[in-house]
């Protein structure tokens, strides 16, 4: 190809097509075309990930501890409860604005 290797006409046409499609979709739905996620959606996703991470992490560490020490199901229950407490503490910190 002749010319600058950074300028591919196919990519330029693709960018233009994407821009037009976003504008058409924004006009059709009456919304502003935006790539950014809604702040509420981002906060909800973060809260969900904290909750799931606490539960899954606590359960996994408890299960591994039970397998290692033969204390089934006590470490699983202990670490699962600890994971729930830590998850809710993190959720409270996120929603109160202290990150």
C-alpha cells in the first residue's frame, strides 16, 4: 500500500459508518449518543461485583481451608460469613462516598 501505514481507508470508512449509525440510533431513540455508561449503572455494577466477590471469595477460601484441615463445614461457614460482612462494609463505603 502506498501512503502512510496508519491511514487505512477501510478503517476511515468504518469509523464514518459507526459515527452515522450512532447518530441515527440517537435520533431514533431520542437520546444523546454516548459511549459513557450511566453513573448509576456503573455504581450498581460495582456494588454487585463487591457482593459477589465477597460471597465467592469467602466460600472458596472456606472450602479450601476445610479440605486442607478436615474441618468441614465450619471454615466454609466462617469464611462465608466473613465474606458477607466484608462485602457489605465495602458496599457501605462505596455508597457513602468514601472510596
